[in-house]
C-alpha cells in the first residue's frame, strides 16, 4: 500500500569535501529499509505511464511491489526480463527525463526514485547471487557477430544469447565495455559492475575478442565468410569534435574522449599505473553535457581548479541536473553564456590561457527548441588556464563505412537504419546506439540493441 504523503527517500552520498579526493562512487546506495520505504511511495497506477517512459519497458510497478514486500530477488527477475543491465542503468540512466518524468507522484511532488530502486535491486542480487544466469532457450546454431561492446552491444548480446544464439563480441580496445569503461568515471559507474555484467554474458555463452578493429582486421564480408548469419554494428561515437579555433593544436588541449580514456581506462588517477597525463593546475572544460561534467569532475579529483565554459544558460544544459549539482558542490566554477574564441600560447607550444566572449540568448531557436546564443559586443576577456578539455560531442568512427561503401550514412556520418528493425542498407547487417544516433544516453542505446536483437531473431527464425 502506498504511503501517500511520504517524502522521497534521500540517496546517501559521500560528502563533497571527501569525494573530491577519491574516485570512489559518490552515491552509496539504499539500505534494505530505505528501499522498502521508497517502494512504498509507489501508487501502482492502473495505467502506469512510467513504463511508457522507459526505453526498454521495464515493468516498473511490478518490480517496485516486490521491493516493498522484501522480495528483492523477485524484483531482479522482473527487471531483467526486459533489461539485462540494471546495475548500470540504475546508475547512469537519466530517469528524471524518462520513467520518473511520467510518474504521477511528480505532478504535485517528487516522483518515486525508480532508478535508485533499480540500482538497489541489482546490487542486492550481485551481493547474494550464488550462480550465474543460463540461457532461457537451447542453442539454435545461428551465429551473430556484434561489433563493439558498449551498452547497445551488451543489450543485443544479452537477448540473443538468452534466446540460444551463438554471440561473438569484437571489441577494438583491450578491455570490453565501450563507453561504460572509457567514458564514464569510476565515481559514477564502478568498473567492477561492468566486469560482473561481462561475466553474466559469458555465462550465457557470449564469446569476446578484444584488440579487434573491424574494418582493418576483418571486413564485414570476411565475418560473413567465417559463418556469422548476422552482424550488429554498435561501434559508438568515438570521434571527437573541436571548435576549430586558434590554439587547439597546443600541448594541454584534450578532447574529453582522450582525457577520460586516460583517466578511466588507463588508470591515470591511480598512482600504481604509469599513465601519462598533464599535471594541470587550472582546467577549462568547454561544453555542457554529461561528458563535460565527467571530465570536469575527474580533473577536480586530479587536483585541479576547474572551470566549465558553456555558451548557453544553466537551463539549457543537456547534462543531468544531478551531475551539474554534484559538480557545483565539488567546487567547480561554471561560466554560463560564455564561449571560447582562442586558446593562448605561452610561446613554447603550451596552453597558458583561454580567450572568451560573453553570449546572450536570441529569440531564434535551434532544431531542438533552444534559443540560439549570440555574441555580446565588446565583451572579450581572458582566463588563465593551463589545460583545455573540449567536450563538444562526438561522431562515429568512419573505419567500418570506409571499408564497406555499401553501408549508407547520413551527413553526420551515422549509419542509416530502419528505425523499427535497425537494419542498415546492407542485408543482415544491423546497427544501433551512438553509431546511429550520435552521442546519446546509455538506455537509448540499449533500446536500440534490443530492437536489433528482436529483428535479427525474426529474420533468422530463431527460438524466441
């Protein structure tokens, strides 16, 4: 029974003054009692709009009901019927714009903390499970190659392996997980959780090959010749964008991708690893998305004073509000309605400053309905910084499409697919995630991976 007037249960967290000195997870997770208390707030609507707001259609009221009863394993089984990565999505999914945005409780108060409950259930399962999952269907002797190992790839692999397919993941890096390991910091998504997820997939029979740059090591035709019946391209969007302003070639200028990869995948934050990274004192991060927040908060933990430069106002920032508030709590300075015009050279090829100009929002809107920023005359100023991190978005790596010109791409270099089946212009080749949409959220990529798995299964006439 719902507790009608109960406030939203706060998430225990590391205090800001402590967490800026470590890379441990910021959010500490609910206790069992806190989880049951929050679950009791669910109204169990006859027409649960929260489910419609979930890109992978988790049966939210059903799993929350089991949490309120203390049946945490039952709740896990409900979630994983449609979402095989709940420990990940419970941490990084923007629930406030999706399932929680549809929660009836949010109309007059705060929505049920659906994401926090999902995380609790997944963590409880990992702490208490005694055996790994096994496929729900027998082996059907069909084989699918998945290129990449990020969220779209893992969601597709989970469903297909569960349905009896032989699944092989080809990952270009030496470590699997894609953006989950190189892009998202340890303090938001511990890498042990990604490793545990990979263990679950291997228990379902998924094979993984690392250091495999498809397009160079093998072409798609060569994979078909090896006996794969279908291919799913989940290569992400790892090619960084820059502003094309003077000084971007200087030492001390990073793309957010490179900076985060050095921190997260190459352990630059850990003194036990010999990973080169600049010893920054003052860092400017240009951008306003989640990647910008991740880069800024990493730089803060590396000991730097950090400025975030964003050309619109705080209201237009695409980053999750929770991440912005965490960054502010950690002492990161925000400069809204500000845009860089040049990176200043110390005459030795190093960054020593950032030239900026103030902006104002015009009445004209862009394609997403945001007011366009315009330059304020005579508002130039300079910031003293020794490092600049560009977090301006990414586009797909062109290697595969360069090796296979039959694959159609749009003007942004993203694969063109049928939105329902995720099939590309090439027979039995599917694509999803950031390689199709450009940089987007983990849960949207997972939704694409699940649609592709369903379409592949229907095309190959598998068990499901």
